[in-house]
């Protein structure tokens, strides 16, 4: 039985959900379903959509929104807050280390092959010191909860984790629609996130920037699935949203083309993959990108957030070593545990995985977004056999984890409140200081029993409340 | 402001204005076809010509309302159709979301796929409602900008794009229909026609304005031409639109500290319009005047693009 977060072991509603339960009783399920329609109309009109291309149907799909908040009590959040910050510190320390002396490899903790032969490792970054020694400025950590294990980290996102706009918009929508609810519960606010993000980005401006640094958000363009978020963040920070063609490099400095002529750019919050940043450095065949951008970065003319090569820290093969990193760099014990993971690169573990594939979740090391994974218990014999063949052909590319009994949160069903599996992604900001909004994005698998919460595969979102003492 | 942003806003304003003008033209055409007499039969042809779509139906074939609805309202392959214009306006807006207010974006985004589901038959049935919807989208966007948008460069480019498109539409209409306004002696296309004159006014929603400006009563070609070209109170007159373009270009010049070729072109056009009396325009030839003004409008669009580093 999955842990249902709304009630305790005896089926009694937990104190943190008491007010919501009272509200549901008062408005009634019928009433709430009517309000849900209203919320969807608001989302559609505002344009909070998620583009999924190449699958037919609506090119700008809505992410389903559930009205019932997912709630963390104050003490639960205190643990999460400490654990998340600790992890973000360790990941940045690791990134500095692997692009410098590689102490963790010399100490025999992480195998050298796993780093230096990893596609996510960026040799161009070796020996370079990014401002503040920060590589990953926005760390999104995916956290799940199980009855046995409590909170556990499923994966880290050190490049450009998306979804934070839903954290803000979900809260905004809830406040707009249910002001009465917010009057009776003390919920920690998350609305300072855009300010915090801007402060973080300015803190890592290159030393040569004079005066107030100019920050921009770099988007691949309106057809990117997360474009709404890019424009939302630029808007909320009051900075320009630029595309690669708006920028050029001259004399190791970056300029944007404006109606008044060129304007200097100091910090780029880029929502573009490493591969498409700079055709001169990364992918000569790419038509995207800003030629010379990486050179300007290395010369200290501009700061890229996140740093190229930061992806080595959120690689699924590296994930296994994060608890070790925490001990190694911070001399602390990990507050948040990893999910048990088998590496198919190791023959013993690979054999175990192949034997137990029907009860495990297997993933590609470099995959993301829930694509390319196998959920053993839900797969057919043929699917399992086919996946096993792929693992045998290329074992280093796969890991496996037990099928986790993710906790469930209350969701508005057709006739009653039902439990659906959820995960959670907080966004930790790392500049000179570390900043963490009390909240994050709760994704929910809206289909009964489903464990896949990715928005590209039919998952929904809900507001996440952290209660204050 | 990013040049790309300025360019997108400029074109967004033009496309939404164009969609609205086309909706007005279709309403005018519908009005004309229900009038008696053979002279109005070719009204749909002139609507095609004003929108620059004349070539889509071979010369000599008569153009029906169904043709117009298909080509000018629904056809996504025709870049001048209302559907294309609205899609492009939305595309331009979406590319510069941060330069629009929430309300402006909602005006572009609300029900944006509405025309996709229509075929010609159903669209003809719902035509009045659909055309009103198009006009409402344009009005809502303008209204949202009026009361919500920062008076920064973005607003200037929005207003310049809108005014330029309006001037051009008025000129194109005059270019196609100038002959109905010629003095009686030199009429090209048949007898003097009250309905023809008012159709020009209706196409620009200027019928009531005409009555107010000229104290009601009789229609004369030179008064109509005067209202549409020289009048400085009527917002679709060439003079008014160039006044607006000039005002906003001056604001840009002040903010940027520099005047460009576009500024000279507008100043030249404004002084010409100011010094003219409409009698003179008729003497020199209405058609020549309109053609010349159209080429100046096109040149101005290019000069603005150059001055502010568009693509």
C-alpha cells in the first residue's frame, strides 16, 4: 500500500490537511469540479501550455492542473530544506573538482572512466574557474517519498531544470480562485523566486562587468516546449528574453542587437543545451547558437548559467555517488538518501538486473523526461526481452532501480478524493549565497496506479504548500 | 529594446490591423451584393483587388461570396487571409511575450484556433459573427495596449505598425475604387452612384463620421476623398495615420537621440498633406496622388526597418 500523504496510519486526516478537508466538505466535489473548469479556462487564456510536438493533436497542450494542494508540514520542510541545500553544495563542489584536480577520482571514490569518458563531461571546461566557482546555479532535485524510505532523491537536474513557472502560476491561480482558503492557513510564500533568481544571476556576473550587470534569458525560441516558462521568467525578472540570433560576440564580449544598436550582456541564463550554445566550440553542424560565445565565457566577458559541462553532475551514472560526494567534500552525512540503484556497468549488478527486470525500473543513463525507460511490472514479456537485449548490447548505458511505491497525494476524482502518485521538484538557487523557496513543483500521475509523472507523458501538476509554524 | 522585439511588435500590429480591415471589406462587399442592380456584381472582385489577392481567381470569372469566404477568411495558404493574418499576429506576439501585457496576449491568444474548424459553408452561415469576432480581437488588443502597456519603445512600434497599415489600407481602397470618386464628366465605370460612394465609406467604417464632419446630407466625391485623405480627425485618414506615425517616430528619435531617413519621409509626407486642398488632388489626378502615396508608404516601412535594425 502506497503512503497516502493526507491521512495517518489510522486513516485520520493529518493536521496539515485539516483545513483543506474542511474546505472540500464545504464546497463539495461537484462545486470543486466546476471551479476546475474555471482554472483551465484561465490557463488556456493566459497561455500556460506545454508544447508536445510530433504527436498530432493540440500543439500547445495544457498541463492538467489539480485543485487540491500537496502539503508539507513545517518540520517536514525543515528536513527537506537542509537536505536540498546540502546536495546542491556537494554537486557544485563535485563540478569544480572534476574540472580541476579530480580529487574524488584520485581518492578512488568515483571511477575515472565514468567521468572522463562520459558524454556529459566537457573537456573545454578543464582548468576554468567560473565566477564564484558556481557551475549549477539552479539545481532542481527530484524527490519522492515512500512508506519505508521516507524522502529520497530520484535524480538531480543541474543544467536547466524546468517547471518553476508552474510553481509560481499554480500558486497564483489558487490564490486568485480560493482567497478564502489562504485566509485560514499560513502558507510560506514562494513569490520571491524571480527576485531571488535575478539576485543569484547578478551575483555571478563576470568581474569585468561595470555597474549593474545586464542579465538576459536565452531561449531557443517560441517552439521550444518550455517557451512559456522562459518568457515568464524574463518577464518576472524584468530582463530581455533573447534568442541566439539576437546576440553576437565581439572582442570576447557579448552584445545584443537593440533598436539603439549593440548593448553589452553580462550574464546569460541560458535555456539552451550545451550542444547548441556555440557552433564554434560544440557543434559545427548546428545552425543555432552564438558563434564565439564560449570563447567570451572563457575570457571572462560573460557568465553562462549554468556552466557548460554542468551536466556531468546530474548524469544518472554519477547520481550513485552523490551521497559519497557529500561525505567527501562537506564531511557531512547525507540528509536525503538516494534510491537504491544497480549499475549495469558492473557485471554482478547487471546480472541481477537482467534476472529481475520484471520487477525493476530500468533507465538509460543519459535519458530524461521519462522516455526510454522500462517499468518492469507494467511491461509485457516481449518488451522485457527487447529491453534486456538492449542492456546486454550496451550495459554501461543502463541503470535500474526497484519499482518504488511512490506516496500518493489527494486528487480531485469524479466523485470523491482519490490518491495519486506524486513526486516533487524544489529549485535551489546557488550564487554567492544559496536561496531556496519554500515549495516547488509537485507533479502527479493522474491515471490511477500510474507512476509516470512527466508532463510530456500525461502527468499533471498541483500547488505545493509548505505550512509555517 | 531588442530589434527583433521591435520588429515583431511592428508586424503584430500590422497583421491584426490587416485582419480587421479585411473583415470590414468583406462586410462592405456583403452590403453591396444585397443592393439591386447589376453594377454591384463586381464588388467582390474589387474586394479581392484591395487585399492584393486579385490573381487568385482568374480574370473574367465572376467572384462569389463563397470564394471570398474561402480565400480571404479561411485559407491558411493565402498569406493575406484573415486566418493567416491572425495566426501571424499571434506568432509575432508569442515570440515577444515579454513585451506584451498579459491582457494584450490574451487578446491574441483567446480562442486562436477558432477558424480552423470552419468550412466555407458553415463560415458563410456564421459570417457576421465571425467578422465581428475578428474586429473584437483587434479592438481588444488595441484597448489593452491603450490602458495597460508601458509607453516605451514597444508602444511606439505598435502604434507605428498599426497606423502604417491603416494608411496603406485606405490608400489601397482608394487605388481600387478611385474611379467612383472621379467628377461626373470623367467617370470611368458607369453612372454616378450614391451606393458606390457610400461603399467606400462603409469599408472604412467612415459612414457616420462623414455625416458628422459634413453636417449630414449630400455625398460628393471630393468630400469623401477629403475625409479619407486630408481630414485630421478621422483616424483612418491618410493624414491622421501619418500624423501618428510621425509623432511616434519623433518619440523614438528623442529616446535614441537621432533622426533617420524614415523621419524625413514622414515629415515630407505630412507637410504635403497639410498644404494640400482636396481640389488640388483632383486637379493633379486622384489616381496619381494615391499611387505616389502608396509608394511612399512602402518606402517608409523599409526605412523604419533599416533605422531600427530589423532582421
